[in-house]
C-alpha cells in the first residue's frame, strides 16, 4: 500500500513539474526551432520539385552542346 501512495505522490509531482514547464517560456525556443525547420524543409521540398521539372531541359541543352563540340572535332 505504501508503494501505491508513494507512486501516486511521485506522479502528482511529475504532473506539477510538467504543467510548470508548459507555463515557462523556455520551451518556446524549441517550438520556434521546430517551426523554422519545418519551413526550411518545406522550401527545400518545393525547390526540389521545381528543379526536378527544370533539370531534363538543362541536361538536354548540355548534351546538345557536348555533342555539337564533339562533331566539330
């Protein structure tokens, strides 16, 4: 029985500590970093899609220039 009471007391202490952390502003830095990371990953994803659509044309241009120079040799 003592174990259960001690466990309940410890759980209440952890709950109070967790609620105290939510009220502090220290955790906001972590949230801001996560939001910045989401924005950076989103921008990188959009840039990747745009580059993927543009790259075949670029490679064809490079291939044509190389083939043209090889024909001149």
